């Protein structure tokens, strides 16, 4: 089993589980992760997904032992499969949190930056080795890195095949928080619990709008007109309004 799934209440933890190879992303792991994400996307009990790697390493990137594939056609199919996985993760209907310990290299960095939140251990790092290997970035990094760090900084990072420690990632906007390694699991769980307490239907609508990045003003106004009238008539909005008036925490049901 290359992906371990563990759900506690509304929080699902997916663990990349090939520690002997520092959780490198081979075909079998990619297929299992895609299947696990697909199942989670259809499970109303899942409100947050934590993505992490086993035994202190997030993901060493793509499996170099399987590169190059047999022929260019096989390579193209694999890249399409990678694209499907990244699209699924980036457009996921509930919040996703990458919990980065050790190294997130290449495809591993792509997985992390496709998540909504990136939490890093103080001794973790992101590696972008593509040009040093004679490749271009994959795993969606040509888009997600620029969305977080800005176009000019992303260009420099990718052209120079940078290795960024956790503090540099935080400064560049690639990490949302950095914690001592021993504190990271508890910090990730605390963040997940906050997100799991939000209204599921509203979160899903918000994520759907933001899946392609920050919308234009016109697109934002159109999205508001599409989603908000439906949300006004949900049980969750009634509960949120009642909780606000009664100065208590809401108990959302996703209805």
C-alpha cells in the first residue's frame, strides 16, 4: 500500500508511503493517490485533507529509475495522468494542507504547491532541480509556483534550479507557516480542525471559483450571482446566522 488513508472525524490524512525511496512518485503511487483523492472528493464526511509523507520525508519527486519511459507516446500518457492528478488536487472541493517534512523535490514540490495550505517543518526544503536534469518543471509548477511567489521570482527559482529552505519558502510565499519539526503534526491538525469547522457548501463553492486562480472582477461578480442565491437557502446559512446571533460556534452539516 503506497498511500495510507486515515480519517478522524472530518479530517482525512493521506500519507505517501514508500519511505525506502523517500516517497518518490512512481506510477503505482500516482495511481493510488489519484484513486484516494477521487474517493475523498465524493465522501461528504471529508471536510479537510492532510497530505504528508511517511517517516519524515514528503516526496523525493518523480521516480528517476523509471525515466525515460519506453517511448515518447508513453511519456505523453504519463504526463497526462500526472496532469489529471494535479488538477484533481488543485481543484479539490475541500481544503487541502500539505504537511512538508524533509524534502519536497520536483514533483513533490508540485504536489505541495497544488494544495491550499503548505505547512513546513523548520528543517524542510523545496527543491526545483528540473533544469539541472535537462527537463522543464512538471506537476503544475509552471503555474502554481508563480501564483504563490510571483512571476519574476518563480522564473528565477526555476531557471536556477533552486533549493529553498523553510524560511526562504515562508519569505517567498511558498509556505504558509513554519513550525519546529516536533510541533508540525499538531500544528497541521489544529489548522485542519479550523477549516473543518467552516460551512462545507460555502467552502466547496469558494474553492470552485478559485480553482483557476484569482478571477477577474467580472468573473468574481458572476460567480457571486451564481453561488450566493443557492447558499442563502441552505441549512448551514441558517445555522451560521443563528450561531452569530447567539455568540456560539456553529455546527454545520453540509446541507
